[in-house]
C-alpha cells in the first residue's frame, strides 16, 4: 500500500497533502515528505487532510514530530469526520489548530 503525497508552497509555507490513508505502512512516506519540506526551507506548514479518511497512531507520531520542529507554525486543514473524531479523542485538537480549509489555515498562519 502506498500513498501519494503532494507538497506545494505559498511563500515559505508548505502545504502537504496526503492522498489516501496514513497508517503503519504509509506513515514513513508521510514523515519523509513533511520533514523534507521543512529541510527545504518551509518555516510554516499546512497539513491538508481533506483526502485522508483514516489516520492511525503512527500518523499522529508524524504530526507530533512536525509540531516539535515548527510549534504553532503547523496547522491542519480539511479533516474528515473520522479524523476529526480521532483528534478529539486523543486531544490533538488542543495541540494543533484545525481549520476547515487550506485557505482558512493559510490566513491563520499570516496572523
């Protein structure tokens, strides 16, 4: 199982979008993509989960690692109901700022 991950830039903000589920098998690709974006100079990141139906604990570990590097400069956009529920159950919603869309997330990072 693989996942396609696209990365775009708006200034120094990376927008990372996994297209598919992030789990034990695909989380290494996700980890590589988000950390490569930071290594390439991104000082902020929007993780667009609008095309992901499922995340497991390994995906949450990747989000923690990005949060450690970027702090409040990493935000999440477009969570679907199951992922939103996971964030609520694990209280990730108190750690990461969640936005309905990438545009909202980008606007929040400008403030």
